């Protein structure tokens, strides 16, 4: 491919449309990937949730949770999973909400955020109650009671 330097006022006339395609491809390859800002995304997701846009907020909370996890900010990751669960709960997507609350609880307990984990388990229990899954409700009640006893004995 031959590139011609244009003089001032001269229009570019491409002889081969493939040249245009190649230039576009080169431009895309040279662009730096956009780094997502987890703090801005966190705030935007909260704003969407406050505006009642639960589906959009949930999706953004989940993306933000993953970014926080990758940067080893586990507390904010658990918070974003919890918030995604709240969005699904508001949408009456109880199974998905329970899944997000359980992910939040699991990560919370793994990283030592036990009190936050208990809150997530409690919300998951509410989801299973709404679904009529009494067995799962009893299982979570037992787990919550065990963790609370452990926390009380630590003080």
C-alpha cells in the first residue's frame, strides 16, 4: 500500500477501498483500551438504583464487583454483589437475588467480613422465603445462628 502526502487543500482520493479498511484497523489497534473506573461505576450504579432502574443498576453492580475483586478490594466487591442482590430482589428475581447474596456472603466469610456476611445470608433467606423454599430457609437460619454465636463469643 502506498500513502500519498496531501498538499494543503488537496482532497484524499483512495484508489482501493481496502486501504480505508486497513487504516481503520490500524487505528483500532493503536487505540488504548479504556480502563473502567470502579469508583465512578459504583456511584453510577447507586444513582441508577436510586432512580429505580434496577436492571441497569444490577448489571453495573456486577461489573463493578468483578473489577473490585480483580483489584483485591474484596469489601467493595462483596458490597456490589449485595447491591446487585437488592436490585434483583426489587425486581422479584428471587433466585438470582439469592445467588448474588450468597456470593456476597461467601466472599465476606472468606475475607473475614463476618457481620456483612450475616446480613447477606439474612437477605438470601428472605429470597428463599419468597420462593417458598422452607428447607433452604431453615438451612440459612441455622447458619446465621452459628455465625452470630461465633461472633458473640469473640467479644
